[in-house]
C-alpha cells in the first residue's frame, strides 16, 4: 500500500469519531456521522477543482444524497459528478439499504448530466464501504468482462480481470472485513416483496467490503486517497 496522508489521524476526525462511538443513542447521531464524513471530504478533496455539496438536489432526481463531490474541471454545463456519499446512524437503515437508496437516485441523475460512472461511499455509524457505480450495469465492463457487482456497484475491494489484466485496488486487505449483509446478523421481518427481494440480492453479494473506522483507518485513508486521484472505472493500472 502506497504512502498516503493519515486523514483519519487528524485531530478533527479523531474527535468526530469519538462522538460517534461515545454517543450512539443521541437523537442527532446521524449528524455526528455527517460531521465525520464532511470533515473527511474536506481533508481529502483540497484541490480548487472540487465542489462539495450536502444534500444536493439534482434535476432529474427526486431525493438528495447526503454528500456529493463534483469535479469542476470536467463538464461544460454541469460539473462532473465524482462521488456520492450516503450516511446512516448506527441503528438506522442497513448499509445495503443506503446503497440501494443512493443507486436509485444517481442512475437517473448521471444519465441526465452525461456521466456513466461515479464513486459511491456508504456509511452507517463506524461502518463504511466503497464502490464505483456504473450507470448501466449491462455496459461492457460488467458483461463482456463479468465483474461481481450489486446494482451496478463494484466494491473497491473486488479482484477481477479486465482485458486479461488483474485488477485489485486495495492490496493486503484486512481479513476481518464484513459483507454488505454480515453473516449471522439477524434482520427484522419484512412484508413488502420489493424489500424482501432487495435484501435477498444483498445477501447474495458475498464480497467482503465493509470497513470499520475504529479498526481500518490505514485502509480507509488509502481508499479516499484513491478516489480523489482516480476516475471511476479507471482500469489502466
């Protein structure tokens, strides 16, 4: 793993993390998650080309992802959407629900502004997962070169072959990463078939992809650094 800035070690991020851990029952707990996420993005996306917007409402969309990072150096009319981040409190929606929520929104938005890919980060309390989203899951990346994905999202922990070249963004991955739906976790009963189907899809996605802010800071630093310095779908390495 290449040397990257120790974002997680910054005083502000350490304090924000302590608030998440020490006050999990407070009603504004998602606000604490937002404090950590906003502070992290401000540490990572420092170049003057980046625009960071909370709860941005897009034309063509119906909801507001919690955080959006755009690249003002790309795109003639609209800045190029680079990253979406969706946040949940520790006892709120599960990570797979957060991922599905943001995917439903950004597929419409990316099509309207000409993007076909973007990074997606979902966070629930101290749990966090990193993906690159492909606007059309039937494009050549995911069909001609079959790559494990969920709802068009490829985990940044995924190993696959692209044009006969092995692709693995994060080397030396921790052995204690969780799945999107951790094994052995008891989930509540559901009655709506669409929600039952969504959960079943998430359970079938078995790639270890979920990090913990308290245990995997080195890897989280690396992945944010990677997102800042690469375009989604960059398989040139």
